[in-house]
C-alpha cells in the first residue's frame, strides 16, 4: 500500500510532542515505521518544519513531502485551499490517506481514514467562538461522511460518533492510544531536582496536566485543594503543606482561572508552569504525590495512564471515557462534587495503604497500552478501508 499521513500536527519531530493530537500523530508514525517495512509511507508536513529535523523518520519505505504554499492558505478562499491540498495529494497516487483529526480536504475523493479524539465542539460548544463552531460543524460532518473508516480512541468516543452522526458499528474501529516507554523508566535524582527547581516546586505536590480551560474542571480542582489544605491544618495528621501544580498550556477562559487563583488563600502554593515539553513530563509525573484529573469530558485521557505508569495514584472522573480507561485502578469521583474530590485527595495523603493500592493497580493497568499494538491495529484499518 501507498499510505499518506497528514503530519502537520507534529511541530517537534526530533523529541516528539508532550500532549494532544501532535503527540498521537508522532507516536503513531514512529511505531508504524517500526512495525511495517513493507508498505510505502508518504509523510506530509508544512514547510515551517525544516527537513533536517525529520531525519528520525528516514528509512527506505518513507517519503517526506511538504504541502506547497501552505503559508498563504489563510489568504485563499477556503474551497481553493482544499482544492490545492487535494491536487497535491493526488500526485502521489495514494491507496490510503490518514488524517489524525476529524478533517479532510473537501474535494479529496480517494480512500481516507480519520481519527476521532473527541467530540468536544458538540458536547461543550460554549468553549468555542461562533466562528470556530461554524467551521468545525461543517468540516467534521464532511470528514465523517468522506472517510471510509473512522478510528475512535475509546468506546466512549465511538458512542458519541454513533449518537451524533447516526453511524453504524462497521465504519468505526476503536484503537486505544499507546504509552511511551519512557514512563516506565525511573528518572535520576538530578533530573527530578532540575524539574522542581525549573518550576519552583518546593514541597510535595498534587499534579494536574492538560489544557487549562473550563472543560478540565480547573475551578473545582482549585476549590477542592483549598478545602484539603483547610482540612489538613485542622487534623491530627502531620502532613506537609503540599502544593498544587496546574501544568499545561492556557486554554479557553484562562484569564478567569488566573483571577480565581489570585484570590485564593493558597495562591502562593498554586503553580502554573505552562506547557510541559516531552523531556520534562516523566520526572514531573514521577515526583507527584497524586495525579488529579476530574475533568468534565475526555475522548481518551492520556495523562491518566501516563501517571499510572509512574505509580502515581490517580483521581479522575466517573464520566465519558475515563471509567473505561482507568477502570477500578483509579479513584473515580463525580467531577461536579467538590467534596468527593477533596475526600479522595485527603484519603490518598493520609492513608498509606490506599495510596499504595492505587499506585500498584495503576502500574499494572498502564502496561496494557502499547504503541506497537496501536500501530498494528491501525494498519489493519487501512487494509479494511481498501
């Protein structure tokens, strides 16, 4: 097969992306090239990525291609831009084109596969501007219709696709994310010290990782943390004053999050390190006491298994894909119930047997997620689409 993959979400091809669709695309491509030496791969990038940075992908069955005039796309009518991309893809007589997002060039008619990570714009439209909503609610249904097969990253996402678009089971294949092997390796004390110094972390800490926006339930995490601190100070337990690290890039409504932190009694212990680069992820996870991830909606929830791999007990939500991904290996809470979130934090900090139990359960669960399996199952989807 001649397989084309849209790699424009990979912005750091040498080290990989820390999160998001870029992380998925980078890991999928890397492992497809490991497990498959038979098919030919055409990897499509923007010209903004320098060719010398793509050496990691060099092997006999790989061709690196760059979309032309992509820097001028914003000045073109949308339809013309789609025609240009479709014509460019057509040159390479691809058997399959894979878009790692729910988006395809409108005029592309050859067999294609798309990956559905979540349907947030349908579940939480208020997180998008009216212009973004209009755009996505045209491009997503169009891609769903055009694609021969849709990869859903969880059964929860598959359920959303079926409910929103009326799709049958035969068009959707569930393939879980894998887990980068670095999360199973121990960081050195020097690496951990470097990370804590870099982000000004002085005490034990609770960690959240994700885009800092309303969907991630940041306001309730802050409130639960404040209640935890009050409860600790009034208890007989000798626990150090742990900090709260809210790691991730700013998202929708971030200014309101900053205002909320500014009025907190514990604002000096709430740390915002920003987007975490791939090299910093493992030691940051490894030193956390608890991973707190009671989000309102997730298509998969990759940070949950990353924390588990490091033996960090996880508090996460009992909604969307999170019970599916975490199972009984994390403490599941109602994300709207601040008291439940606080109690879970308190139990893990004050009861070593509970902490140890979820640490061990998480490590075992994380072993189930493997990028090579993800790659092999994705190749089968390409074959089915033909």
